[in-house]
C-alpha cells in the first residue's frame, strides 16, 4: 500500500505503527526535543539553552532569539562533552538528533531525513578516521577541538507519558543496513531490548 510523503511506489514496513502526520507530528517532535533538553540539562554539566540548535526551541524559549538556531544542521542539539560524561566513546562534540519514535514489536521506528542520514554518515567517517589515527582531542586557536559524533535520542509515548527508550551513539555504520537496523523508504527500524 502506498502512503503520503514517501517516494511513489513505496511500501510501508509490514509491522509499521501508524505514523503521526501534520500538526501532531510537529507537536510530537517539539515535545520530544523539550523532553530530551530537560533530561540533558539535569544530567550533563554545561548543557544549557545554547546547546539547543533547532527552531523548536523558539516554541518554548522565544525570548532567547534565533541567533544560534539552524535547522539545516541535520541535528537538534549540540553538546561539547569535554569529559566524556554523556558519550560512552569518550570526549566528543555530540550532535544530537531527537526522534519521537513508535515502539513496535521487536524495536522502535523513526523517520530520518536525507540531510540527517548524510550528516550521521559523514560524522561516522570523521570519527572513525580520528580513532584509526589514534588522534586525541587537540587544541587549536579556538580551544579544544573534539571529534563530532552523531547521536540519535529516541523518545517514545511523547504525547502521553514520554520516556527515553534508547540512544544511538555514532550510528553512521548502522545506516548501511547492519544487523538490527533496517531501512524502509520512510522509516528506520531498530531492534532493541526494552
């Protein structure tokens, strides 16, 4: 069966949860970002309003203006994790994409744009090159230069009782169809334990 918003001839994943559309999808995305923002603000030192880079921030904090907002980045929040307190892979600039997701049998589903996919893959290649070269974060004229790491934070039940059901750190290698991660025309399915 075809569905709107997908390439012509695309077929829904056989076990796909109903997708939110229009205003409900926008509301869910904003709510998920706010939930993750509050969580990270409580758990990561130095995580503040300046870390929230998507325009969804304006819905909750219009007084902070638009100067640092950029929806073209391919992620929603940016955290300079100098001590590796958020990232299990060590110090990095964590470029966090927040996803309101559907919990389905055996995993979760969420949508990623082409820009988000490309950013995740590019950051994976950069991160792997630095690791292969044995590079450590280096100091340049602007201070400490950390490797960029793409992170996907997954939030379920966002409009009812939100909860973080997972975080994918450096998922660029998963996006090429590795086990546990399947790609359909408009959705990604991650098999994970809840």
